[in-house]
C-alpha cells in the first residue's frame, strides 16, 4: 500500500513538474540568441529578456508583457517562440527590484507573493518601464523600426493601456486582458487592437461590450476573437500535458491567428 501511494505521489509530482521542465528545456536548447538586458527607467533598472530571430534582415519587435505572476519561464518561452517566427522579442520583468532584497520575479518565495507585488505597482511606474523598454528595443540595429505589444492576463490589460500611450505602435495584442480605460484614453489609440478571449471567462468578457462599443464609436480598429470552451490563461494552460481539448485548440488557433496578424505588419 505504501509503495502504491508513493508511486501515485511520484506521478503527481511529475505531472506538475513537467510543464515547467519542458519550458526550461526549450529555453535551454533554443538555437536563438537570448540575453538579459538591464534597462534604465527613472531611478531603477528593468531586467529584461531579449531574444533575436535567426535571420539577416531587420525584424519587427514585439514587447511581451507578462501575467500577474511576473516574468516566468513560460513568458520567456513565448518570447523565444516569437523569435523562432522571425521577430525580435523582449519581455521585461516589471517586478524588477520589487522582490525581497531588491530581487526580481524569481526571488519571490512563491507565485502568490509575486502577484501581490504586481498589484502594488503604480500605473505610472509600469507605464514608464514599458516606455523605457520600448525605446530600447526600437533602437536596436536589428530592429526595422516596427513595434508591437502583446500581453497576457494582467499584461493583456497593460498592452491595451500601452496602446493608449504609444502613438507609433503597429498593433496591440490583448490576451484575456480586462478593459478599464476611458473614452479620452481610447481616443489616443493609433493602431489596431486585437483581442484573444476565452469563452469561459465571464469576469473579463463582461468588460468587452463597452470596449468594442467605444472603439467603434471612435472609429478605432478592435477585432476581438473569442475561443469557445477555453478557460482564462488558455495560452499557457493549452501547452500543459494535461490541457483540456478546448484549451489546447484555443491555444493553437490563437497562435496561428497571432502569427498571421504579425506577418501583416
């Protein structure tokens, strides 16, 4: 009996560990050039993960904004996949210096602590950090000058907000991010906004009608796709070995749609 219980525990632990291990393996074995860059923003540093595509021509850059868990290995793997598709990708750690002993996301004791810290960030600090990172990546010799932004969950909301601040963006990709912006802010958007939403996500989806109505009224482009049967965070959940069929399907379809939209920039 003890051996059976022990075996079950090993299998459970393995199932929890595998997604993270597979992500780390992908990052470790990636043939693309990855590096950490420290970007000055006001009086502090934003620790950022930068990945280059394997191509000779200059490329469009994508600023990737993490979930409310901070800059995890999964978010870094998204950046690597974007580079695999031919884009420069930069993922800033917006919790840089916020962990114990002025550490970064990886220095928090657990994901809950990182999430709590996320919601203590001031909007002005987040905006300033994103501007500093965007300015840096747009000036890279390998960048063709085109910049898009994408974000997930909390980062999805921030990507929408960034579009209200950055006039030269080519596109904003909002993955299940809540809408909470004013008519005056939306008036400043100069790029198309593409949404990726889960069918089983009533809290987030309840904010969509107002967003779509205001964007239409202001003659702004907003194309919000909803993936029926999928759950919040389906881009991450859809990669897990135990992913539900709807989450996996939504993740695959959203990736394909995203890459097609990026290719049109």
